[in-house]
C-alpha cells in the first residue's frame, strides 16, 4: 500500500493544500496548517443565479420552521444547488430572509464541510481516510484517484466533472474502505473500482451506488438536501447485511433493550386523579 497522499495545491502535486496562504512563512513560527489559512469565500465567478424564484424557495424553506433561523442549513444547500457553492450573494440572501447578519450566516457556511467555498464539479467524490478506512485501503484509493485525475485535495478536474476530497468519515465503517459520490455510498472500494466509477461518470454513463440511488449531479443532490424530494428515496438498497448484523444477532438470541424508566415527576407537576 502506498503512503498517504497529502492534500496538494494547484499546479504542484507535492505542495500545500489548495487555498493555504503563508504556510511556509508560518511553519517556522510553529503555526500548523489550519482551517483559517484559506480564504473564507470565493468572490470570483459569474453573476449570481439567485433570482426571484430562488428567493421564493428560500422563503418557503424558512416558513417550514417555528424559528426561521433553523432553516439556515437547508437554505445553504439550496444556494449550492443553484450557484454550485456558497456565494456572497447566497449568504446575503439567507441573512436578509432570516433577519441574521451576514457574519452569522458566513460563520455557519464556513464551519460545516458540506458547504463549499469554491465551485464544485458535476460530481463530488469523497474518499474516507479516517483510521479504519485508511487501514482497509482508503489511502490507496485516494492516492490512485489523485494520480488518475491529476488533482489534489478539494480540486476539480479541468473538464469540471469531478471534485476530489478526502473525508474524515463517511459513517459506514462496516463497509470500509468507503467512497461517496455526491453522498451516495460505494462500499468496499478498491483503487481499480474507484477509477472505473470516475471514468464512467466523466463519460456520462449511468452509475449505481452500492447502497442508494443512481448517481445524479451534485447540484441535483444539493436540491434534495435542501428539502425538495426527487422521488428517488427508495431507489436501490438502503442498507446491507453488515449494517444489520447486530439486529440479526439480537433477534437470534432474544436480546431486547431494557425498558426505559418512567420520567421523574417534579413537585410542581400536578398528580393525576385516580
């Protein structure tokens, strides 16, 4: 198995992660690479695509919640489904609708890794490199994809088709190593299988996830995450034998979860009359 391939910057396969600024200068001062060394938002790009129809959908999402600010996460997904990333215009729209400051919205958009600051390709490919997946070959999968696609971490191929990212966990350790395409599972992935998947995606061929639906574009997936179903929730298997093994063993041995104790009644609560 090859050594883990570190995130690489544009134009230098062995360089620092994309977006890092002043890393070499800071390294001698004991400053490690952090989330704050990269720009918060990408201000470059075409004119915003957030029109009146999108604003109406953002307001619709906000109206689903008793406290409107709770709608921020799905609203940001909707912004990504339109803009391809979280843009300054998207942040301003969400802030105005929810009555928040742009700093509040930006803080959320730059905290969660599913919100992207730079344009994402048609397909987002994430390879888990956390301990178990790494031990089972995740590092090798990620390394092969970097070499095959010619990109580093959080970079997009020149044709705009694939963005590659190494992820901390795909929450599917029972099928390690796991790769995800637009958050659909590809279980027990090998370097060869990973290459086959990305080549098929770039060629426009249909690709079926191991557990889940046929892969659609990243923007289409983001719209679903914003709360607009595409009617494909039950397409394909949703779980596998490894995930259900604990339940099977419990049933075979007659194991049951203990009953929950009744909630304690405070002195201030009235008692029920018999």
